[in-house]
């Protein structure tokens, strides 16, 4: 049995200005996306030039932050918004929805593709391998914030979080950090290391994240004010992940439709 280390959610403070670890994790994620994107942009088969990475990351960051916060507040904690509308802007307290951030990011990248006259699916294939590192950093931020804890467990790596009592719990934030941030990154980065059928890289990311999130929800406590939605185990996170899994599998099947039907026409993305 492990005990949660008492981590101050404030990384450092300068006068009245406090920098929270949660916010720093987002900064790490966006920097990683920018750095990895500049590496990928040097390849001949990508739609993005190195000099476009600054704008691309800015679009993605705004879409993810706005969408993530709006998605969380309106889906998971609308009552708090009604009680205090300024709660929508209090991001440093935690509370970001990946699914909302995904929708916000998809819209932002659509605007970017439209502005630069790029194929939208090719752009998503380029972006997909850049996202998992930031997802892992965000889950580490959840752990530092002491939120999104798992169910009670007697496994040796169960962790006691004193504010929730003396019972050991699954460190579900760390499960997600490993699955979404490490394993998903490795799988999508490796798969995208050579030209693939257009849409297949984005499809792998969607199906991979959706599957990992669906599985971890079995070890994670549901939001207290929402609880289980059906069968005594189905959570809001699982319901929101199912469309991702379906869309990801459908994208991969569509990308390789010629091979699946015995055809020979290639659909490799060349930007």
C-alpha cells in the first residue's frame, strides 16, 4: 500500500501570481506538440512546413483549452456554472474534458486547414501523433491536483489519498498517463513513421484513446454528481468514448477500403 505524497498544487508563486502544476502540464504538452511537430514537418510526406508549426500549435491550444473547459463545465458540472458563471474561467482549479477538448481541437484544425487550403484528414494524420504526450502530462496534472481517483483496491500499488479516507485506491490518473501518454504515443508515432493511408493515423488515435479510456473507467470512480448511468458500471466517460472508438475504426476501414475489398488502389497521404 502506498500513500499519496502531499504535493502542493502551486508550483511557484511570484507575489499574487501563482503558477499551478496543472497549468504547467498543459504548457509541457503544447511545447512537446510543437517540438515533435517540427520533427515531423521535415518529412516530405507531411502537409505542414516547419514554419507553420507556431500557428498550428496556437490553433490547437486555443481549441483544446476552450473546448476542454466548456465541455467539462456543461457536461460534468453545469450546476457549478449556474451558481457561479465565472467558474467557467477558473481553469487552474482543474476540470477539463478531453472529449470537449477534442471537439474544440477538431474545429480549430478545420479552420487552420481551410485557411491554408490543406486536406483536413491529412492535417489530422499529422497532428494525431503529437497529442498523446500532452494527454499524459495532463493526467499527471490530475494526479498532482488529487482529483479523478480510482475505486478502492487491495492491489499492492493501491494508494491511500487521505482526504478520501484510509482505503487504498487505484491511481487511475497514472493508469491513464501510461496508457494515453506513453503507450498511445508509442503506437501512433510508430504507425505514422512512414506514409499511411489517409485518415488511418487519426483513426488509430481515436480508436486507441477511446479504448484505453473505456477500460480505465472500470477502475475510476464516476463523477459523484453524475454517478453510473446504466448497469451499475456505465459512466459518462465511457458513453463519450464509444463514438471515438466507432469513428476511429470506421476511419481505418475507410482508409484501407480498397485493400479490404481486394482492390489495389493506393490511398497513401502525401499531404
